[in-house]
């Protein structure tokens, strides 16, 4: 390795962030997180229906961090639970979009396998943090309405959303 490559390798993620245009990075992060969040919410709703509850129940459950006594039992669509749950869920997906954009290749269409690997690593990390690191009150709440298999589908949808968003965008500017 030459000396400039050593400098970049030694700097790690800071070098990656430094070479990105901040406005472009944040635009990509919001876009990829939004697609991942939307697909995950849709998957959670579909899986909830398949398991005998309403499509709103898992998203409403996200608000258990705000309303612990009521949110886990609310199955109807409502501004209080559903819209707030969607906002929290989408915010979390955009947060995880930061990790994905740092891991993903600069030209995803040229490296689809690396893009998928970055998406899978991000979704797996999100699952581990959501269900093994944070306190119960800060978990997504999906687990109260979805089976383990359905949770796996939700996190696969997150990975799929990150991958889809990256592969659909136009080239770097």
C-alpha cells in the first residue's frame, strides 16, 4: 500500500465522510432511510394482517416509548398512535441510513453485491441494537404483534429498501 492509501485506511470512517459532499450524503441518507422505513412499515403491516391483527398494530406499538400503557393495545388507525409511530419509525430508519451510506459503495450499480452486503449489515445491526442493546421501553414494539419469522421479514425489508434506494439513484455528482 502506498502512503496515501495508508492514511485513508488509518482514518477509517472519518476519511469516508470527508470525501463525501455533505449535502449529497445527507440527501442520500434521507432517501435510503425513507425507502427502507416505508418498506419495513409496509411489511410489518402485511405480516400483522397475516398473523391475525390489524396492519396498524405494529406501527402503533412503536409509540409504547411515549404511551406505555396504551400503545401496545391500540390496533386502530389514529393520529396519536399511527402517525406518531410512523414518524418515530421513519426517523429511526433515516438514522440507520447513516450507517448504510457509510458502508455502501459510492457507485452501487457497479457493485450490487457490496451494496446488498452493506444493507444486510445495517439491518442486522439495527436488529441487534433494537432487541439486544436498548432497554425494553425503547424497542420498536413490533415484537408485541409479530412472530420472530415476521420480524425477520421486517428487517429483510429494511435491507431491501436500502439496496433498492441505492440501486435506483443516479450516479454521483
